[in-house]
């Protein structure tokens, strides 16, 4: 109880007086610092005192970028002469173009030769349909096949062969043999007076053989006129 009474009777110091004293002391300290040599602006160089504030933009009426010299652009790179890579690309393109040209040329030449021989065969078949002469059809067809081999396969065919040996040689030139069979052997019946031949079936076999040929480069085209036979009828 005595402690409580002592606390109640104790008076706190005057806080306002303490605050006033601290404020006066701080003011004196700031004045002394401002009056010192370091922070005396009158003793600083003129160029520092005249420096405008960084936040202020002085408008002189002219754009300072206009005083700069124009930009010097680099000289454009010429496309000629091309670099080594472009020469390589051009060489590859030329080689591919030449290869494609050769392939297309060979393809169209083989196609043209094949059409020539097929056209000559159709002429022989049309002549048979008009006169019905089977012997003449067989002789002219054999002659056409011999002339075809003479033009395009002189190194692989013995033109003096006859009979089954002749048909076997013909089938060696194609991937799917079609003449050295029962129907194809009817080509050899031209020596008979009245041969029993299925001409339409034989015509299909001969066309199939011609369509399989891979023609080599050869000179003059095949003559489409009917073949001339000897007195013996040999082919």
C-alpha cells in the first residue's frame, strides 16, 4: 500500500520541455553543418552552381539529334561472285537436270520404238483379217521379230537360228517368257499348207513380248511395210 501511494504521489517530468530542448539542439546542429566550408555553396565552382536540376528539361528550341552526322550505312553485299556453297548447289542442280533429261529421253525413245513395232504388227494383223492368209501372217510376223532383234539386240541374238532355238532366244530378251510355249510355237507352222493357228491368241502373245522389251539405242526405225519372203518361205 505504501508503494502504491508513492507511485501515485510521484510526478512525471515535463515532457513538453524535454521535446523543446531536443528540437533546439537539433536546430543548432543543422545550422552549424550548413555554415561549414564543405556545404557552403558560395565556395563551390560556378559550373556546379549553374547546373540545372536533373528533373528539369531545358527547351532550347532545337533537337540535339539534328546536330549529329548522318548514319553511314554499310555497302550492300553483291550477289556476284557467289560463294563456294552456291557453286556446289549449282553443280548438283545441273547434274540432276542432265540425269533427268537422259532418263526422260531414253523413256520416250523406248516408248516410240515400241509403238513403231506394235504398229507394224497391227498392220500385219489387219492384212490377215482382210485376206485370211495365215501363212502370210506367220511369215511376216517372224520377219518383223527378226528385224527387231537385228536392230536392237544384234549381240545377243543369232539371226540364223530356227525352230524352238529361235523362240528360246526371243524369250531370253524378256522377263516373262511367252513365245516358247504351245501357243507361241504356232509361229513355226508357216511351212504347213493349212496350219491350225489361233491367230488372235498368237497376236496377243507377240504383243506381250514386244511390250516387255527394253530397247537399246539403235539406228533407223523399223520399217512398217510387210516383210518380203523368199521363194522357200524361210524367215
